[in-house]
């Protein structure tokens, strides 16, 4: 199954040698707030992360590897505000609510969802009966399926 991809670039992927604020790592020296505001050209910053919408049609694993090559992962969804932002970014970029991969997967154990970024999967405001195992073979997560919210 192909879908377009949505990447999130982690702040630590900029080659600055620092972890994003809130990762529980000690901050050895104060840094300018500007360090945490930089995103590469073409990326959109939202609450400390940088996002890129790319309409290249890829499988989920190809999309994740593409994001990794850009020092990120497919986007995670931690709360309703972020979910609304991601849908808005897709709509602004594609002109429609296009089917788009995000970083959720349950390929390790059916029904146990994980984020490829390694963050806790605790967002629960999905559409009715989502996420599910559509047709017994849906281990990867997308948003905007048939133009609907996930």
C-alpha cells in the first residue's frame, strides 16, 4: 500500500550536538533560544519539532527510511493540538486532506502500537474503531484515509 509521507525532524538531528528540551538530559551550558528555533529551509516548525510534508508516494517503510535519511522519523501524534496541526499542514501543502503516513505501527505485536520515533504511544482521540487492523493486514498508520480523520 502506498501513501504520501509526513516527516518530523528531531531537533537533535540538526547536527548541533544537543538534545531537545525536555528529554531529561543534562544541559551542560546555557544556549541561545535561537538554537531551538531553527528548521531547515522548507520545513515547518511546531512546538519544538520541524515537519516536512512530501508528496512522494512510498510504502510506510520507504517513507520512514526517507525521514531517517533527513535525520528524523515519520511524525508522531501526542495530543489533539498536534493532530490538528498535522492535518492543517497536509491540507495547506496538498490542497486536500490527502492520505499520509505517520510513524505509528504495530508490526511487532498485533494491537500494540508504537511510534517509530520511540516516544510513548498514548494519543487516544482517534476516529471510531481506530487504529485497527484493516482487512487483517494494516500494521502501519496513516491519517486522512478517504479524507476522514483517523
